[in-house]
C-alpha cells in the first residue's frame, strides 16, 4: 500500500529534456539539428503522419538549412522489435548521425529504439527494464503530432515483441530526447477519435503518476494540473470543428502529464494496457480508456488522499461524504462517453479465455511496481473481467 502523502525525507529525482512549445516550434527543427551537430538526418515517422503532410513539413525545414536526410516511415501503431532493427540498418547504411522523430508515441518510441541500437550492441530486447542502456544514442529530436504519449519528454520507450506477443518497456535516461519541439498545430490533422484516445492516455498518465508509489511533491504538481486540464478540455478538443484553444490545452496537459509520469512512473492501467497491446495488438489509448475507471475503483482505498485531491481538481462535489470514490469513477465513465469511447474489451475482441494470459503478462510489467495497491493474479483477472 502507498504511504501518502510522500515523506519529504524520501529521495526523488526529476529529469526533463529541453523542450520548446508553441505554434511554429516545428520550424525550429533545422536550427536544433545543426546545433546538435547533425550532418545527415534519419527522419522516423509513420505512413499516416506522412500522408497528413508533417514529414514533408520537417524535411523542407531540413532542406532549407542544407541538411541531408533519409525518411524511415515503416513504423506500426504498436512499434515492433524488427522495425527498430530495420531503422538502425537504415541509420547506418545512410551514414546518419542524428534522428528526428515526427508522429505520435509509435514513431517516437521506435526512434528511441533505433537510437539505443545505434550506440549499443545486440537486439533491442536486450535493453528491456530499468537503466539497462549503457551508451547514449545519437542526438534525438522529437516532434509529437498527438497530445497523449508524451514520449517526447519521457524516459520510457514501449516496444512490441511480436514473436512473444508482448510489449516491453525500456526505461532509461538514455531514451530521453535531446530536444522536444511541441507544436500544437500538428494536432489539426488528427481525427476526433484519435484525439479522444490519445487524450485519455494523457489523463491516465496524470492519474497514475499522482497515485504512484514513486510520486513526489513536484510530480504531483504536474499531475494534478494535467488531470484538470485534460478533463476540462478533452470534450471540446474532440469536437469535429477542431477548436484551437482546447487542442492547445490538451497539448499542455499531455506535456505536464509526461513530466509527471516520466519521473513518478505509472501503474496497473498501463501494465494491463501493455498486455492487451502486446497480445492482441489493440490501440494503447483505447485500452487505457476502458481500463481506467475499473483500475481507479480497485486502487481507490490505497490512495484516498491523492484520489480526493484529484476529485477536487476535477470539480467533483467536495462534500459528498463517503461518495467521493463513486463520483470519481462515474466522472471517468462519463468522460469516456462524452468523447465517443463506448466500447468494452469484449467488443474489441477480447474473450474470457484471453484473461489468464493477459493477467500473466501484466503481472510482469514494470509499471505495476509503482501501483499504489499490489494486485495478485486473481485481482488482475477480476479487473479485466469487469472491463469485458
Ligand atoms: Fe500511455
């Protein structure tokens, strides 16, 4: 069980990269690539981001400052080990010395994997876990096109091992990008459903960081503000008319949540979502959205003070004595519905027979270590069953 609030005598560190946020940040990629010693650039992206025009926007800026580049856009929605291997082959064969990632969490995580392999021997699976990466990679610049993953500021890279049907985490300061260029204009091409799923991912980062056993007063500050911003702005940010202000607020929520979870780590929602992504290749944000209310229901008794602060920040009725837990769970269900996420895991194709292997993989995920309550196998299975 977590002891809350965190004792001021406990050791905590806080790590964040340099980041520039605001309209026009994308246009700085050439200057930063030169500043970091770039001579030839590997641009990592995916087909969707390329067809939205964002890879062209980046390569035009690189052209303008005279930098040669190669595009590697063979990245899946849940990036695979072999994509990291192919990417590093491309990095080496083209004589690249700097990586620019443009896209959502998948291209950025794949770029982190490529950077690890560019400076370290072996396979990307050798670097699973905490602080297993020995040598720093080449300079890495990340430009997010979704407000959710916050891979542009985090110490996490999540890669899918398709042979073993599981996702694994590389958690290391060596995968923190050198620079993040956070341009809210890039959100405009994402459709409403993608914005909903990635936005709930950001909210989940904030909530899991807030109740994590590794939280600190500093990460709480970012986590609470991120949760408030996300809950208030996500419904408007997913409207078809694409209002700028709520989308910019979601970019801010994603950044703050990223700074919180990169340093406080995550919890059972992510452990269980990674398992679903690895075994059944389901979208990360959608899995989080479906699991979040059920995991909060399970965790609440282990972190009532932190959840109480969250409820207040979300504007829930403060004097509902004994009803704060129910109010928070209901609010999370309502938010999902408001943004168009109404599926259950069963409707995504998960069957009762999938639950034991899903629980098995979730129990081994490092995100579970910082969950405020330590579930056993049957409890994890119970949460999956409730979300079915
Ligand atoms: Fe996430």
